[in-house]
C-alpha cells in the first residue's frame, strides 16, 4: 500500500514542475494541467479540456471530482488569506515543502 503514495522527493519534484516530474505518468500530468487551469481561471476551461481528459480514460465522475478538488483548494486558500490565518503547528512543520508551491499564472 505504501507504494501507492509519493515519497517526499517525488512530491517536491511534482511541486517544482509537475510537467517534467518523472513520478507522474502522462494521464496524471493531464489531470494536473486541468486542475491548474481550473484553479487559475475556471472561465478558460472549455469542453475540449473535458474531452481531452476523457481521451486519457477519465470518466465524467472522475473529471467532476478533479474539478471539485481544485475549486475546493482555491476556496480554502482564499478564506485563509482573507482571514490572515496563521498555520497551525502541523502545517508550519511542512514549510520546507509548502515553500515549493508557487502560484504561476498560466
């Protein structure tokens, strides 16, 4: 079961640049592209983007789940920013990893 998860080095690789991360297969990279597009500017998501994921074998339910996950993460981040919330001890302990994550307009 442990092999089903990414180790820290792989997560760092994905956070730095998921497009070139060797730990992600083509399907996972396409999911990341879609999630990024959804998070950065959901108005740009087009039917062709959904069709592209279908062509990579994803079901409509899976695509919906990806969309919800990306949107929920943006919502959560915006609430924390608006409230000027400080991370709890568990989150603060991940700062080395969190620092890798940078929002880059697409």
